[in-house]
């Protein structure tokens, strides 16, 4: 049932064009499995790559910060693939061991205090509204 | 059942000392409700403040980045109080409207791709292991 | 769109019989809104009450411990209604303020360490398998 | 990318001191992988052990109840490592097969009713406020 | 901090064009708040509308089934706005009270059995691989 | 710690009777591991089968739609076993590759917009109340 990745050589012209754009955008000669499984449904591959290209592309947040945010969501949701791929991307963009450790500490702490707030049912302060 | 915040004037000496440290550390004359509800159990107030002070204090990640990560977790978990308080903190540390919009876009997208990975069951690439 | 509770006087005989069993089992003259909204679909009301009656009834875990576990799940999921109703039930079964505070602390901490494990990707020790 | 555990013989004096305290506190000659991966960042190891030692130590809730609550959170979050380690701890503290089965049943049921409440949007009863 | 909706009359030409397309696509003269808050960041408004238009548009699954799936995710995540808006959309597409009740029952049950599987750690059967 | 499945030949008469009903209801000669691990606690096996039989049985929603909803919840919660078993069931009930791809796209998108709503804190429109 798990989807087999579709390799470049086995891909349709439509899929290859997207693979090419992923590699060109990332200045890489490699495609990771996420895209190769989405390739089973080219409209999804095309649509999701358009989203990632736009959202993770140059903007007001620097590329490393964007990856740290991605990891924070993925760790909270326990998506092992996503943790592995985005931690790898963060390291490629310069994340140090110390930064990784602080990232983990914040994610853990936020998941803790989120529940203390739920359980104690703190009312939102006027200043925050 | 929802916990009423304990105001400074009604607090014990033990709790006031922690309130004082929170305000001194934050260079603020104000305490938000989260701490005031934890004050019902001083050991939890003391322990959680020690954690927040250490984890969110100066380190290898800059203060704004730390708040963005906190917001990412809180939005993923739908903790309204935490979203309000940490979005406010992020703005106080310089987050622009454009940065906020990009933060939201990344959080949303990561929650999307986390599920595509779950559903398609992509295997972790060798390079990520 | 939010479901209005169906009061006893407005309920069908089928629904009243279940309300009666809830009150008799709980030795109470009162029904909370959860059951009154499920009453819009009597098969669900009947089925869910059968589940709650069996699972939360007398067994190897004492009644208070059962409620603490229920609160732990509800706080983790941020179900405000469930937190309110099961915290109330726990207090009715003897939960002290100190026990409530410890419960909150454990829930928060477990949500923290769950994410540290996700992010650091600790392998399961042989002894735990 | 997954963190290798740091064994006692390879650990710094700072880390060994914490390992020693974990073993002494637990009256055990063994450390599980969770601590050994946190050891990559000694401040996190120190801080998290201080939290666990305080929160899971003697208090108003008995040690087995504390572990059951920990398992309830971990199962809800699907943290396999945490389920394995805290189920093991619960068994070491006396959890019977019957208690384990009841724990599982309550966790499942609470996750069910949490969603029924979400979907039917039951209003919180006055008595619970 | 909560975003005020941007009404049509106050919107830029860029935003109005998207509002117009939403209304034309939905054959409606009305825009709900979700789009009006995204309008604070036109690139997000544009991008998300393109996603929703494509994913929720005509396809191999009928429109009502698509909404039921949307509700199932939203109830599991406890997104009150999303539950309200997509339950409303499902009713507009023909969902009956009986279908709504069955939808709720399945969502609740799936959230239950998901946790039983986590806690009992059932291995995936060969036939499912 | 992971529960070993209890095979038919090793099962008690009580458990065998439930296995027989599962196979008869499903017109299958096979039982999947979920039921075989629940068999360690016959009351849970009996109760959960009664729930699944009723909720997933004939009703106002067709069998395939019911499975799609089950998959949507399971993917959102990242329950790998449940994703595998209910995707398999959906295929057995006629789900095409195109329908599977659309299901995945909706689940991902709903998880995205759920967080945009959380983060932007859109107020529920009057029409949805």
C-alpha cells in the first residue's frame, strides 16, 4: 500500500519537468522521496511544489528560520519523514548543534505550556486581544 | 473550574518573588495571566518560570526566532491563549506583518505536507538517515 | 449549527429511558449537555452511554484514577468541554488541589518529552521491547 | 540525523553526574536512551532531568497513577518510545494486565468523546464553569 | 491581535478580483471571514484560494464526500471555525441529519481505535503492506 | 511490551465467537491484527467490535464514504496501522487511484487551513452559527 517512489527515468514528461524545476530551484541533482511519491498524481505534485516553492522561497524570513519553523510543526505532529528531511535542510542552511538543541527545547516547552494553559483555562489578557 | 488569576497584591511572598523576577527579566511592570493561574501551585510556577527563563533566554537562536517557533507549535496545537501571547511577544521583538504572514503560510503548509507524508507513507531517504 | 441540548421534557421515550439510566447510575438528578446533544441521534446516545457506563464503571482502576486519565487525554487534545466536565467529575470523586496541580504538571511534562523523543529520534531500548 | 545515545563511558563528567543521579534516584544501574540522546546537549539533559525528578517524584498522586497519566498522554500523541518506556515503568510499579486494558479503553473512549464534543459543539454546562 | 476581516468595499483591486472569483465559483454573493482575514496578505489569499478551488472542485469524489472528509479532519483537530463552515457547506450540498450523525460517529470511533492501535502496538499485517 | 496477536487456534471460546462474527459480517476468512491484540482483553474486543459493527455497518453513508472518513482521521493522527488497514478496506470497496489522490489532497489542505484559521483567529460568521 505504501507508495513506491517514481524515479526520473520512469517518469512522464510532465513529472520530469517538475523534477527538473525542483532540482534547478534547489541547485541540486537530487530529488527526495516525498516528491517521488506525489508523482503518482501529477496534479498534486505540481500543486504542492508550487506551494513549497512560493512559501519556502525568498521572503521576509530567512531560509534557516523557515526550516526551523517547519521542523517545529513536524516534531509537534511526529512526522518522522518530515523531521528527517527538514532537519537535514536546516543543517544544510547552517543550523548548528546548539541551535538544534535550542529548537528542540523550545518545541518541547511550548507543547508543555500549551497544555498547562488548556488545563488551567487561563483567560486571554486584555493586552493580547 | 477555570482558575482565577492571583494578583500581585493577593500573592504570597514566595509567589511575589517569582513575579518580581519575571518582571525584572522581561523589563516589564506587568505579569500575564498564565503565570497568575500557575500561582495556585507555587512549585509549578517556580519550575515553569525556571524553564521559560532558561529556554527562552539568550542563546544561539535570536529572541524573535524563538518566539516564531513558539507560535508555530501553538498554532499547530490550537492553543488560543498561547497564540495570542506569543504572537504579541513576537511583535514586541520586531515581527513585521510580512513575517507574520510567512510564518502562518509555513505552519499551514507543514501541517499539509506532514499529512501527505503520512498518507502516502514515503520512506525516509538514505541521505536523511 | 451548534446542537441545542434536548431537555428531558422534550425527549422521546427512548431517550428518556437512557437519561433515566444515566441518572440512576450516577446517583444524580441531573444530565449534562454532552448527553443532551447526542440525543439528536438516539443510536449514538445509546451506544456512547453503553461505552461510558462500561469503561468508566467499577473495575481494576479506581474511579478517581479513571477520571484523571480522562482529563489527561482531554487536556492534551484541548477539548474545553471535556476538561470542564471531567475535572468536575474528578473533584466530585475526591481530587484535591494538590493532585490537580500534579496532574497538570505531568500532562505538560509528558507533552514536552514526547516531542523531545520525536525530535531527537531516540531508538527504543531493547529492555522496552 | 537520528541521535546516537552517549554511553556512560563516553560521557563528560557533567553528564556522568546526571546519569549517576538518575540511577541513584531510580535505584537502578541502567539509563535508557532518552537521557543518552539528551546528553548531546547537557543543559537540556540537566533541565529535563530536574523536571522529571520533581514532577514524577513523591507527591499527592501515587507513583503508578503518575505513570498511567504519562501513558495516556503518550498514547494520545502516538509517541512510540514514550509508550514503551512509560508502559514499562507502569508495569514495574505494579500495573496489572487488567489495569492496562482499562487504561487503554479509557484513553480510546476519551479520544472518541473529545471529538463528539467538538463536532456537536456542546456548550459547557453552568455547573462546570 | 485577531485579524479583522477586510470587506469588499475596503479591499484592493487585487483582493476584489479574488473575492469575485470565489463568489463566481461558488455561485454566491457572499464571502466568509476565512478569506477576508487572509486578505491581509494577498499572496496567501491568492495561493490558498487556488488550492481550495482545485482540490475542492469537480473530481473523482463527489462534492458532498469532499466536505465530509474536510469536516472529519476539522473535528479531529478541533478547529471550531472550520467545523462550522464545512458542516454548513456539507448541509448546503445535501448532508442529512442522519448522515451528519454517522459522520460524527465514525470520526469519534476512528479517534478511539487510532489510540488502541498506538497503545497495543499492533503490527501491520502482511496483507496491508 | 508490544502485544502479540492471539490466533484463532489459541483463542478462548469467547474470543472465537467474536472472531467468527467478524469474519461472517465481513464475508472473509481472515482476521487482522487489531482484533487479535484486543483479544488479550475480551471485554474490550467484544465492546470495540460492537462499536465498529454498528458504526461502520449499513446506514445513510455508503461503505466507501465511511472508509474515506476513517482514513482522513487516521492520516491526520498519523496512525500507520490504521492508515494501512483502512486504505486497504477503501480499495476493497472500490476506491480508485484518483479518488485516493483526491482524498490525500483534501486531508492535507484541511490540515493547512485549520491552522491558518487558528493563527489568524477568524471569527465564526453569523451565517455559520
